[in-house]
C-alpha cells in the first residue's frame, strides 16, 4: 500500500505528481493500493470542478497499477468534494471510496488486497 498525505497549500498537479512519483518508485509493488489522506489539506476548498475532473482523469489512467484508492477527508466540505472526485473516477473504472477515518480506509484497502478476485487483478462492477 502506498500512502500519500497532503498538508497545507499546494497545486492539484503537484499532488498528482507526488502520487505518480510514489507509484514509479522501484520499491512499490505493482499493482498496489493507494491511500490519499487530504485531512490536513488547506487547498481543497479552492479546487475547481475542472481540477477535480482532471484528478479523476488521472486516477483513471492508473487502473493497471492501482487496484484500490481510498481517500481520507475528515472535514465535511472536503469529504463532499472528494465524493464528487470519487464519482467521476468510478465512471472511469476506478475502485475508490472516501472515508472520514484513516483506520476505516486502511481496513477497506486491506480487504481488497486479501480478496482472491483482486489478487488476480479482476475488477467487477455492481452488474457482475
């Protein structure tokens, strides 16, 4: 599992670049599971819908490398914005959930990692 923590103020593209760098690290397993904790971010309230859509597009390009994305957003406004991102990313085929608690996010990712379907790299949607 790769964990990326966002703190303070930063550009959206800078955060996505950090995620890309973490995935490119030779020590990273491929495929992997990604936890993005934005609980201490001061930048989300400034994000435009276009930036959220660009982030969803980015996560959509990671389907072969990331088999589960958990986003932790403790503040209600951040949680809502990340739910919007998750909805957009799901349309692109991502398996993503948003949490208000990091322990719950880690537990969800661990359950994905231990499932036999996911170990084989199979992603099934709700329709089967």
